[in-house]
C-alpha cells in the first residue's frame, strides 16, 4: 500500500503542510516513520481522513489553502472508494474539499490498478470525469 509524506498529504487535503502536521501531531491521522525518519501516512488512513475533512470535519484553523486546480480542471486527490460491477465501475476521489465520482469501465479501473488510498487525478471536461493514475 502506498504511503504519503506530510507534504503530499497536505496537497491532497488542500491545506498547508503545517496544518497537516498539526493534525498528525494531534492524532487526527496516524503516521509512521520510514527508514529515513520521514513521517508517512498510510494510503487507506489518508483516504478515510480526506473523506472526514471533505465532509466538513476539517480543522477550521483558517490557514487552509485554496485547493489547487488548473485551467484544465485537474483535481489531484486520493481514491476513497472503488465499486466494481460486472462491466462498469465507480471511482470516488477526494481532492481537498471536493468529492468527485467517475463512472468508467471495470476494465479501465483494472488497467489503471486503482484502489483505495492511491493517488490519482480527476480531470473534468464538460460532464465527463477522466481519471489519471499518478
């Protein structure tokens, strides 16, 4: 399972690294250390925490940054749910405070190897959401 540094988690949550660090220090999200001593957050734990923050459970400290979006409507985030059917699939991504849901083929999800806790980017064009694996 993929793990994320505090800085990566902050970007996915749409907050400053200091805010993400304070949340980790307060025990709101569990961290562990890698061989280099960096604090990491396990992907599934970060996905669950992203949902909590996206549903209004954020810190409310007032120092959160505006979520990053480009003119191409790219929403970098973390996969929070994957529901597979026989032919179709549903993928949910939490990108800062934004929850995006994409309906795509099961084959596409399997080819991308999408799973909860993985970093991905949702690209929105008109009424379609395209998923890029990062």
